[in-house]
C-alpha cells in the first residue's frame, strides 16, 4: 500500500469524549487489565475540537510517553490518571474544564483528584505526511513526580530489528489502553459503532505483521487465532510491550471499525530516543 492510499484510510486513534450512553469495553477484544500494567495512564486534554482522551505510559517519575497527535494542539494542562477504571457511565465521566477554550488548569484537576502535566509533541512529527519520518511520539511532563509506580523501560535502539518477517508473524505484542470498543447500539442502526463507556484500562496480544524503519504494524483482529484483540479510538499513545520493554506507542488504524491492521510508532529508533533524552528519558542499555 503506497503512502497516499494508506493516508486515505488511516485513522488516528484519539477518542473524542462524548456523553454517549452506549456501553462496552475498551481495547477491541482483549481483557480488563486490572493491576497488570499500573504504569499505563489515561490522559485527557482539550484542543480545537473539544475534549479528547488518549493513553500514555510512565517512563520516569515525571514523564509519560504518548503519541504526538495526543499532544500536538493541546491547550491548557493535560489530565492524568493511573486508575484502571475511570468511568462506568457518562455520569462518572472525565472532569470538564471550567473554560474549554483554555483547557484544564492544574488546580481544577487537583480538586477533581487528577494529576496534571504539560504535553509536548516531537517537533519532527510529520503529521502522517512522511512515512520515513513519522515521529508520532509525544510526552506529558508531570507537575509532580509519581511515587509508588515503577516506570516502564523503553527498549534499546534497534530492539525490534531482531524480528525477521517470519519471526515477526509469530511474535505477540501486548498492547494496553483506555480506548473504546466497537459494538452495537441498544437501538437504531446495528452497524459497528464506537461505544464510549465504560472507560477502563484493557490489554490485548497482537501478532506482528510488518516492520519499517519507523512503524511496527500488527494484526488487531480479535478473531485472529493467534492474537486476542486490537487497539481502537482512545488507545492512541498507549504502549506495546515485548520482552519486558515498551517498544512502541499506538499511532493509527487502517479501518474505522478497528478490526484490521494497526500501526505503532517505534520507540527503539535513534530519532525518537534522542528527542526523549531531552526530557531525561533513557532506554535500556
């Protein structure tokens, strides 16, 4: 698939938080994460289109890594929570900003029991226009260090290069996120629909499909006999793990129903790790 065609169907996996009464899980397929990955957080913020939610991973006491498209255009503070269950219904949803045009303030988030930080997108982020320089990586720098949660370890440079095509197809990557499930509404058209609630952390195992200099692609079909599910809207910025390392952040899906190929930004490449180092984030040696 050439880049122009890929971009025609590419859907970034940020979720716009709405007041929908629809109910479902999160990562398509998979299972509730519980306490399996306590260093994976939900992040929420405002941009020109309203309130959004993504996923991020603690990689130092003060820094979370996420996707660039979950940081680019954010206004005000970014809300952060490591709770595995955020909301079961719209009545429990994410906190609203007092003034959506300026986004969250740290003080109002603290009053609602949320952590806060400032989001930054990699300046080299290509906005999905250059497959050789994708760089869909961002960070959230927390206002206060997190204690009691062990940060994830980012894979060393070139870690994913060990996976030849045949080995890649037989390797599972564990993805984690707070995204939506695709399901059917209680009434009306029964086409697959993004279901906004509950908001909770889930995980799935996804087999590798293709590796480029920037992207790991995986098969996110929950009916795959080797995997257990895939990422969807709201899982953007969330991690995939392999061998005890965080190797990627969730970047995009190639379909609107989250049942096919998904693309993850590699963290084990020099361009990404050099930028993360400016925030004091170091990979495994």
